[in-house]
């Protein structure tokens, strides 16, 4: 049996030894240890053929993954997955359905009418709780190859030397994309690094995601996708699998345009050429030309990539003396951050 663990406080993946007795679970790795964790404090977030995903009722974002053959005596002690959820179990299915219908009506009347206002009213401490839980949902996919995180941190500082701290990580997921998470977290998917022509192209994409973070667009998009339900979940800490909601969510056309504006300004201020980012949008524009008619609804709410390319190209006219966002050595180290991490879990996200 193999195990991975996030404590819900820092975005650090551990691979602890797991021991159990009548009092609960014990975790240990080197000088670090936690336990006993009472059995009644544990909750099963997911269970499938690959193993168990456990959380704690008393700690947001705490995750323990057990993979492979879980010993029978340990499996017998672990809590069974909750079929509906704590709220439904307490009041029953029909009352819960009526309550949810009432909440849905409120969503239509209020939440969906002004998702940006609702999201910006959420305290940052709650937003960070959601972001911490989402980091746990990545499981062991966050990469930590030698020197890679330090190179990425230097790229972040090059784009935005000042401002509130950001937690930017790379995930071993085969997608040419990056995603802003709540609470100042950003995840770059590995394929964006391997497909990019250089660090300046990644810098433009990353600066765009930083714009979404600074404008607090992330919760706005999630509220638009899932309504007030996700925000209510932040009160109880029951935000498991919220990452799937974020990936499915889409920013408004205005939010995308504003994030582009933030990126253009950041690149100009810090002497990074916007032309590689323009080339990135040129590749996306070629893909959009092949989209079927069913995609027109998406395009109506998002700036066309050829328009975004033109905007970044136009901004280059005012640039003088740009320098690469990273040294070649740092760029190569960053590109290998997942391939040099022998412990990383590869594969698509589990939703």
C-alpha cells in the first residue's frame, strides 16, 4: 500500500507510513508525525478500485490517499462513503430536495444575477480554504523535480515583483493550460511547459492567470457555474471535488479581456516581450477556425484568439530592451519539473 498526504495547511505532499490501532490512524515521515487521528474524525471522500481518499471532519483541505492493496484490517476500520452528504442524511432526501429547490430559486434571483458581487463579498479566509481543498484534490500530481519550483518562483517574481504572495505549482496533467484557483493559487499543467516555445510564452499565460487572481475572478466564475451552493459549502468545509467545478467554469468575456490587460501591463512593466504570447494565441486561433457551430455559444462570451493575438502584438510597439523571462538553464529546469520528479502521479484529473 502506498500513501500520500496533505495536511490542509501548506501545499506540501508527504508520503507517510500509515499505522492503525483502536485509537485511530498514525502517520509518520522522517521527523514528522501525526496521530492518533480518531476514527470518527475521518470521512471517506472517494473509494474506487485504486484505493481510498480520506478527509477529516475537523480540518479543511486535509487529505490522505491510500493506493494499492489496503490491508483488510485497516479497510474494515475506515468509514464508508456517505451516499448523499451530511446535510441530506440529517434531514432526509425529500426535505433536502425542497430546501435545495429553494436555494436554487435564490441562486437564480440573486447569485446568478450578480456573481461577481457575490464572489467579492466572500472573505479571503474562506476563499483560501476552498483553494487549499482544491490543492488536495490534485493528489500526487503536483510536481517537485529538483530546482523546478525555484525556477518557477523566479518566473513569478519576474512577472510580478511586488504584490500579495502567490502559490504557483505545476501539475503532471496532459493539458495545454493553466488555471487560477481560489486564495491566490495557480496551477500550470505540464503540457503547457512542454509545448511552449520558451519562457516568455508561459510568462504571458501565467500573467493572464495572475490577473484573474488579482481581480478575484475565480469565485465569480465558480458562482456562475455552480451557483451559491459552492459558496455555502465553504461555511461547512465540504468543498471536496470543487476543483472539477472550477475546471468546468468559464470566465466572462469582460473578465478574460481584463486579465489580458493585466498581463499586457505586467509584461510591459517588467520588460518581457508579448510577442511569444501572441504566437500562442495564433495557434489557438487556428484551432478555433475548425470549431463546429455548436461552439458558437462559447465564442460569443469569450474574446476570439485572433483578437487577443492582435492586442498583444500591438502592445509590443511600446516595448524597448525586453529580456527573456528566465535564463535558458532555469527554463530547461522548469520544463523538466515533472519528468525529474520520480514520485509524481501522472494522468488526467479524476473528474
